[in-house]
C-alpha cells in the first residue's frame, strides 16, 4: 500500500486517522514544530520513527543509524539523544573528517535485514490532534505519544530478528 490519503490505509499498516495517513500527520508535525521550539525537541525521534515505519520513503543507507538513534532514545530518553546530536554538531563544527560519529550508538543493535516488519502497535495516524495542534494536551503528553511510537517502532523492528 502507498502512503496516500485516498487509500484509507498507510504502508505501515495503519488505518488513516482524521488528518489522513501517516504522511499527512508527519508533515503537519514538521510544520507545527517549526513554530514551537519545545515541540521541536522531539524532532529527531519523530523523523527516525516515521522513516523506520515507512522505509520506502527513506534513504536505505541511513536507516541503520536511525534505528540505533531510536533505540538510544527508548533506552535513555530525550536528553541523551539530544546530547548525542549536540556532540555531532560540535564535532562537525570542528571539521571532523568522517561523516558521523557512530561511537555513541555502538551499543545498540543494527537494523535487522529482511525488510520492514509492516505492523506497528502505535503509529502517527493514532496521534491526538485537537484544536489544530498536536500539543493541545501539553508538551509532555505529546512527548509521551512520540515515545510510545518510538517504542512500538523499535519493538516491531526487533521482532524481525526472531
């Protein structure tokens, strides 16, 4: 299935929500977080989870790093993920020769081979959207929803290994 509003089902297996399929939610999140620095804190887990749930929309060579970053987020939380991102930005600013420092992610399992699991217990189509916003219940509630999607994404990809 494709990730298009006309199908009623997303390629991750989710049924379209009030905003449409996951791509519609994803683009709405990206637009809203541009005006909300507090919401933007969850940008990296949003991008990683979306691309891992919709790998046909991702560049395959980056999925392993995104899977490892999402595992870090699930394991150690948002602040740890933001510290790793800040480390990379500082490293790049100082003219690092290699493209990405994978050392902070070395403890995490690589992306399993064999393709997408195809089912996730929590998806973007399930995010609450009220009063024109994903954060109408507050930023912590929004963060909890993103964490649930991240956990479901890691869980489903890990199931591919078994």
